[in-house]
C-alpha cells in the first residue's frame, strides 16, 4: 500500500478500501501481512523504490501478493520481474493516467508503465464493471484475468438532514479531496447559478493535495460572494464525517473521472440522495432503487449549466425532493456491504493460490 494510507489529512476512497480489506480478509480465513511503502506515489523517490524491491524480494516464492495499483503500476521495472516467481494481484483504484490535470507526457509515461505491470500480473482487480471494461480495452488485457470487487457500504443510521418546512435552508454536502478531478470549480459555478435560492453547502475534503487548485477555488467562491454559503472545512473522518452526512439533505459530486465513487454509496447508506456527474463508474455506484429509478439525479460531466439546472429542480420542486429521498431510502436497503467486497476479492486470491505457478 502507499505510505499515506493512514494519513488523516488526505483520506480517500482507495485508502479506505485498502484498510477495509486488510481488516476483513483475516475474518474469512486469510493471513494478511501489511506493507505501507512511504513515498510520493506514483512518482516515488529512490528510497521508496528500494523499499518496495526489498519487500517483494523477501516474499516467498509462490506467495500471493496484493498490490495497490498506485504503487505497482508506477514501477514496472521492479514489479514485472517478480511476476515470474510471485502470484501478483494488482488492485486498480484509478488508472494512473486518468488523474485530471496530469501533463500529457507524464500521463503517457504512467499509462505505459501501468500497461506493463497489468499485463504481467497474474490477476487484476477493478472496483466497478465500468473500470474493468476500461482496463481491458485500454491496456489490451485478457478479460479472464480482470475481476471486480466493488466497494461496500456499511449500514448507517438514517440522516436527519434539515427540516422540510417553509423557511428551512437545505443542507448540501460535497465529500471529495479538493483536486481538479473532483470538479469543485465547476461545482461552485453551478452553485453560483442558483444563489437566488436558499441553500448551504459544506465541502469536506483534503486541502493539501493541490494547494494551487484550492487557492483558485477560494478565489472563485469570493468572486461569486458565496463565502457565507460555501464552506471548505477540510478533511473529516470518523464521527466528524458521520455528523456531516447526518446533517445533509443532498450529496453533490461534480467529478471529471471516477472508477466508482464510494462517497455516493456512503450517502445512500444514510438515505441521502445524490446529484452527481454521470462519469466512469459513478452511475454504477449511484445505481437504481428498486422500482423508483435513480436515487437522485445524474448529469453530464464538466457541464456546470446542466448541474445547476438539476440542482435548481431539486431545490425548487418539493415533488422531486420527495422522489429522490424515497429512491435513496429504497437504494439504501439494496446496497452490498464490505463483506461482499472482501469475499469477491478473496475468491480471486484463492483461485490464484490454487493455480500452478507456471500458469501465471
């Protein structure tokens, strides 16, 4: 895993996923040894490369080794040679070249390295059906070696939100690291277009990954005079994050790229509807409520006007608010838990463990 997997200042869906499977796999019979390799992945310093080489080199011949893709795909020169003696499984949270804002030359190099690693791995695990199909098409992988273990969602108490009577201000929530891929600039553009309506928006997420982007976002908030309505509160975890969800009426997610979108299911697990961009695996995460359609609204990505139009509909039409809330409540009961995730992943590991090493 990357060394920052437990960094409270930069929580992420990938880190949460890694931690949960490390915790849950032993409950279903697996012995797990954890290695968090420090370094600025996916562009690690020499010390990080050396540490990863040491960990892999000391692994017993034939061992099943599960690697986070941000680590494995960054250093094919270290990982690929080990594929001849280890059963390597790469868990891809996000293709490295898909990070918004990556320079074209850097993205091309990351793509090439990722392709080498994934083609050499015995198995690849993606976090959604969409992501699995993309990896197969993008890197020319054998689809029989690409598997899906979608993130789970814990059962949570229903969010109280705000009162629905006249005079109450709807509480909007965005949970995402403040980075270009998460689209907060476009989100603020959309919020500015509906500032004639009553609402309050809390943006939860790490502020340290891209300080320049955070500065631009703060400037845009001030330009639209939304400083008293859009609040950047930094990262929250545990009880603080739970309280943020508990007070929310609608989750907003304006991402440019997502392989899944765990925050969508975290909101839905509390009965909070979702307004999100229909990008990557995000529609898969939002899903459909049995008999009630989308538990919220999906709009095209990078289209602030469409996002604003959907938000105006939700804010201005009580019938739409009721429909989306009822759908979110129905979707809540259909969400799979983390036990399903761990068992899906364990099935991949077990199949690999039983194969003769020559077959990998």
